[in-house]
């Protein structure tokens, strides 16, 4: 089953990635106008209210995608890591160039790209060790995610070092610092390696008792990310939520991942034509390429037509709706001509 597509995980990617696209589009569109509000059309436009509520409810989607992606690498193995790191370095340079503002001190901002570079290199080294070390790294990574480093290491003599290690909310550079988010990468990878060894397609009797307890305890904390103001400070504040809030949401992602491995679930979904239809898109079968490409599409839209897209709610909504098909089309061209 290790080489078979897990349809439940394919479906899980869709709402998470759509929520990420909404946030990236809104932040790119309105930061360019020096706005502190990412959804200014809410009072008069019910569709944008629904869009915001969906994205806000899944405000943890970036963490979930990071965990899910490295879980799959632990489960299936990481192929051609050095080649992928080269692709990430290129993406980091391009992303830094298109998001650079004249007042920035550095052209290379710390964000998801450099974290992934460090993550992939560390996973590459872990693959050369043994199973026990990989599981140990996963447990250590899980431990790291429970430490609020931003409250402990508050004094850095250099802003860029602070941005790298814990994030710097004062200059709105708080996205995916090394600590604790390298821990989320290692914990996802370790869980995937454990799932591969333990044959997750089989249901254990103890799960009938453990899962209801875990989900019941965490249910009251669901939706906490909606309490964060959706504006220019959202990123940094979302990265600094208490660890209990983070895992109260991520445990549901682990639960849905677990369900995807059950033979009954896999068999049921494999018989549905619409599931196979969704699996054809690059969002599912070339996820990383989709993730990086959608960034470029968004910033091309907002840099080229930002003033026009901000003229009204219907126009801004049209821009949002075009991101997915344009990204898919661009990936189709890349795969056809450059063998991505």
C-alpha cells in the first residue's frame, strides 16, 4: 500500500491549500496598498465574509500542510533531495525578489523556503541513519513544538538572526522561523517512518479508546485561530499561539491521516469517480510544484493589476478565483516542456 495513492490525504490537501491561497492572495493584494486589513470588503459583501471565515477557520493550514508533507516523505521516502533543495534555493531567490520592499534591509527574507531547505537537508542526513534515530528525531521534534521559544529567546543583537531563529514581529518577519518549526518537520517525518513500519492499514483496538479522548479534549479549542485579527500582524501572531492550541488543531489532521490508511476508507474512496478526478490536478499529484507556483502567480497578479483588483469586491474575488486555474495551466506547460 506504500506506493498506492492515499485518496483521503489527496482530499485533505484541497481545503488546506485553498485556505492558504486565500491568505496569500489577500496579504499580497492589501499589503501592496499598505493596508492593515486583508478583507476590507467584508461589511458589504457576504461572499467575502464566507471566504474569510473559511480561511480563518483553517488558519493553521500552513502548519498542517508542512506536517502532512513531511509525514508522506517519512512514509514513502525522500527521492532526489539534493535536486529538490536546488529547486528550493531558486524559489527562495525568486520569492524574495518579488516580495522585496525598498525599505527592507535584506533581499533574502526568512520564510518557508529556507526552513524547507534546512528541513530537507536534515531529512537527507536522517535517511542515512537507522530507524531508531529517525524515531528519536521525530520525538525530539515533537518536544520542540511545545517550547515557546519566542518568549524565551527575546534578546538578539541582530534582527536577521532573530528573524531566522524565533521570528521578529516588530518588523513583521515572523513566518516559519527555525524554532520550533524544524521540530514540526522532524515530527511529521518520524511519524511517517513509524507508520510505514507499523502497517497503518490495520486498526488497533486501543485506537477505539484513545482517539475519542484526544478529539474530545481538543474540540473546545478548535477555531481559536479565528480570534486573531486578520491583518498585517496575523502571520506573526498565528506562529506564536500556545503549543496546546497548535496541537489541538493538528491532532485532527493526524486523525484524518490515520483514517486515510484504513483499507475500508481507501476502498470506498477509490470507487468514487470524483475522487479520481480531483487526484488528476497538480494540487494533489505535484503538490510542491503547485505550492511554489501559486506564489508566483499571486504576486504576478497583484504586482501587475493590484490597483484594479482592489477597486471592488467582485473584481478582487475574480482575481482569487483565477489563481487556481492559472497555476494549474502554468504547471501543465512546465511539465510538458521542461519535465518537471
